[in-house]
């Protein structure tokens, strides 16, 4: 086979330099990394120019440089070379070591010889020891130092691999192999026994460390064909060499193929530093480094994986269906690849690094998982809010809707979390679930408080509507039964509202204490409505009192009162003011507790029944003013709307503002009397009858005088009406005389003109008589109308305070 097929490289040069890049290139070329434990390492050692390279080239089809016999014997292989065995299964790595006893290194320079021997024993499964047939049985043969070297360096391996030592006897003589092998084994045992051993291995047999095999080959130069034939037979033994029963079937401590380069490099480093080589520790070290590299590589693969990048980006914005399964598959793939590549390394190290890789992977994906759980929680909460609101809109009971929706959406959250579960992780979403439950409970509490507030507001508005206007009307009517009626109204409407609220609260399944508090709050609100309305009306009590006084004083049986002079103004005034006092007493305090008080009696005594008090003061007796206080004796200050002192002040202001109305009534009454009293006094009438009897009899005897008097009466009446004499004297006698003097002549002229016009107008006698007779009543009617609507402005009255009752005085005519 050619060089390309065997891929030979110099592993270690003659100066001990390790070819790292060459080994890495070699492993990639022959795909050693993919072999796992299914590979074998074969090395050969022996004296210089003993045909080692020739044997390997024929045995494994390699192309190691061979010695040119025509140029003499000299060093051909320097350092350690490595190649791949061609057409050998499993993949076999062949190493050709520099020969021993070479003159090029000198007799005393055995350091590299020992180092290379130890390296071969540390990394090889099969070590070929090339030796001459004629050296067997000889005490000073060339193979003696070689075997001593092998056994000595083997002692530096704390727990050496069980290496197959295949002794290849070269240039075999006629002596049968059956006879040569016992002698060789005996020599080997002697050398083994003579080598100093550690205390732990003094009694350890050679077979514990080595599997000794012996074969023989004829001379290549003399019997080339026979040599090739037997080498071909030997080659068959290297096929499936690591299988049970093969040359290396019982090997131990194999380094996985992917760690071969690093392992060989570290072994050679330790050997060069002349340190004891602890193969178990080295194996652990190689496994640690290599598994770490594999783990980092797989972690990097996941980090750069397009599927993972896409999944991570999607989960930042919304819920990803099948998130847990997708992510578990990514992690499974990564861990499976790690297990495949690290399978052949030391189990403890492999498992430890796998756990670290799994931890790093979970650390990598944890933010995505948390984001996913966060989206699930947020979406579940939003869905709960919508569903809960719809349930309430459909009329479901609050507690039932809250309980069913809460259970439903917590179950949905659990199911969604199961879908997001990563099977490699043992993450518990219970904390997020607890937070979701707290959020749901908080939402339920918020909605409940809102609904309860709406219910309270609804029934408070109902109470407001049911109480405000009726209470205002009752207080406006202000009588003895006002507060009992208000109490009955309050009790009735409160009972209706409380019953309705209690019925609505049943769907909330509240504790009895909360229900009682809400019902009590509604009852208190109803009382506060009445109290607020009472305070509002109390602030307008003076206006109410004046309105009531005006209504009772100025109206009679729902009709405006006409002051004709027959009315008892004093009595009417007292009645109207008593009614206003009753209104004041009603508004003085809030009486919702059905407790008796003497406010009305106190106000009646202090404000209305004042004659007795005045008499007491006039006699000089001590008196106590019951209104000289800021509180009522039997009424709590919180229930007081108008204090006694305020009542006294209000009453004083009320009287001052209503006196004008009384004065106007008295003036109107006196004016009516004057307008409707034209007859002289009775004594004058009697005197006229007695003294004018003769004149009366004369008129009866002479009717002409009666006609003249009648005409004079008509003319006088006409002048009276036309000049409006009563109206002119309304402003005083002197102004009236002056005004009449200016109007007298024009009035006479106007009457004469009208009479002349009537005389010139022709007409039937009946019609003229009818017109004349109808003109007189018309004049009288006008006179009556004017007299009735005129009133004297000279009337005055002196109305004292109501403590002594109103005192009326007759008007004085000027």
C-alpha cells in the first residue's frame, strides 16, 4: 500500500519532541475519533537493524523506512513513527520504535531507549519484541538488556495495562519452535524474577502484567517467500485482535480513541519529566479532559443550534406550543451525542461531566422555561378575569363563579405546565402556581370589593331616593306627627333596602360578621340621610317659618284673605306665629329614637305665651329664661339642630320680618272701613229727622222741589265721579283742594259739552230714555269702583311685640 493509505507520521522525533499537529491530522485522516474503543495499538521494539520496520511493512502494509543492506547496518528509524495498518479490523495503529543498542546514541545513552519503551508499554495493546534466534539461551545475548528494560520501566506503571508481549524470533534455525519457546520463557521468567519490584508486587506473577506470546519467522534475506508466507499467517492473528481470544482480548485500561492524542501527549510529557506514570490516574485525567472537551463542544452546539435559537426567541414573546417536548428533544440529542462520544471513557468521570453538562444545559434553557411559565401564568390570569367577568354577567352567584373559575384555570395552568415540562429537569412550577393563585385570589377580592361597593352604592341611592323628598315634605309640613311619620318612613324604607341587600349578599357567601357590618352600614346611611336632610332643612328654617306665617296669615281656606274689617288680626297673627313656632320646635332637634322632649312647650312658653312673663317682670319677680342655653335638657348635643339661643335669635328675626305683613293687613282693614262707611253718625241722623221734618213735608207737598233736588244730585254725582274727589284727597286735604280747584272748571265744561251733544243727537224717545237711565248707574258704578279701590294712606298702627299681643289703634283723620 502507498503512503496515503498507511498515513505514516513521525510521532516523536529523535530529540523527544511530540508532534501534536501531526497526531491530530493523523486522527482526522484515519477517522480514529469515531472508533471509540474499537481500535488497537501495536508497537515494535528490538535491537537496531533487526528488521523491525521490514516486519511491520509486510505485516501491516505500512511504509516505514527500511534499512538498505547494501549500504551497511546503521540506524534507520529515529524516534517513534506511527502509521495505520492497512485492511486490518479493527483499526490498528502501528508504532515503529527506534532500535536499542544503536551506536548512534552511544553505549551509555539509554535514556531515550527507556523512555520509548515505557511509552510503548503505556499506550500499546500489543508489543512486538524483535529478537535474533541465535540469542536464545545465551546469557549475554542482545535480548537480555531489552527485556530488563521492558520489565524495569513496567515497574513505573502503578497499575500497568495487561500488555501482550509477542516475541518474534527472527532468522529461525532448524531448531523447532516447540524447543525454543520453553527456553525463551525460562529466560524471560529469570529476568522477571531479577528485576526489583515494589513491595506490593514482589509476589505478583509475570502473567498478571503480560500476556506472553512467541512466534518465529525465517530469514527475510535467505527465505523471502517463506518469510512472506508466514508473515501473512501472522497477519491473520491481528485481525479482530481485541476480540475475546485475540492477541489483546484481555487488555485493560483502554483510552477511548478520541482521547488517544491527548493521552499519548500527556504520557510522553510525564515520561520526559522522569516522573512515575500512574496509569489509572492518567486515565482519569484523560477522561476528565476529554469529557470536558466533549461536553463543551456539545454545549456550544446547543447554543448555536438554530432550532434552539428560534425557540428561545419565540418564547420571549408568547406561549410556544409543545415547548417542553421541543426543548427536551434538543437536550436529549445533545446528551445522547455526549454519551456516544464519551461512552468509552472512565465511567465516574464520564458521569460527572455529563451531570455538569446537563446542569449547564438546564442553566442555559432555564430563562426560556421561566419565560414560558410566566407567559402561561399571565395568560391564565387574563383568561380567568375574562371568564369570571362573563360568569358574573350571566348572573351566576359570585362565590360559585369565583370557585369554579379558580379551580378550572388552576387546572389549565397545571396542564400547560406539564406541556412545558422539560424531562431532564426536575423544576417545580409550584411557586409560580402559588403566585397565580394569589393573583387570582387578589382579583376575586378586588372584584368582590367592587361588586360589594356597587351593591352598597345601589341601595344607598335607593335609600336616598326613597327618603330625601318624603322627609323634606314631612319636615315642611312640620306638625306633631312629623317625626313619628319620619321614623315610620325610615323604618319601612330601611327594611326594604336591608332585605334587598341581604338577598344580594347571599351569593357572595360572606361570613356573618361582614354581612352584619354591611347591613349596619346601610342602616346608618339611611339615618344619616334623614339627619343630613334635617340639617339642610334646619338651615332654611327661617324661610320656612316666614312662608308658613304668610300662608296662614294671608290665606283663608285656600283663598286669598280680604281684609274687610271683620277679621280678628290679633288672633290670626297669633295662630300663624304659633304654627311657625311649631315648625321651629320640629326642626330644633332630630327625633329618630322616639324619645320624648319638651322643646315645643319650652318654645311656646318662652316665645308665644309672653303676657304672663311680662306681668312677672312688671311685678319685679325673678324669672328664668329657658332659652338662655346652648343645649336642650332632654336632647343630646349630637341630635340638636338648632340650640335654644339660636331659636331665640331666629324668633326675634322672624318677628321683625313679619311685622310689616301685619301692619299692611291692619292698614288694609282700616282703609276698607273708611271706604265703605258714608253714612253720618246715628245722632246726626236723628237730629236731621227731628230738625228737618218741616222741610221734608214741604218737599212732599211740592214735587217740583223734589225734581230740582234730584237734578242737582245727578249733576253733583257726575262732578264727583269726573273729578275723582276721593282719589284727590287720598294724599291729604290741602293737596286735594288745590288739585280740585284746577280741575273744577274743565270738568264743568266737559259735562255741559256732553249734555249739548246728547241734546243735538236725534233719537226715539224710548231709546233716549234708556240711554239716560243707563248713564246714571254707570256713573254710580264708576264711583263705587273708585271708592272701593281707594284707601287712606293716613292710617297708621302701633303693633307691639307678641309678648303682649298686637295692639291696634284707629286711624286719625287729618
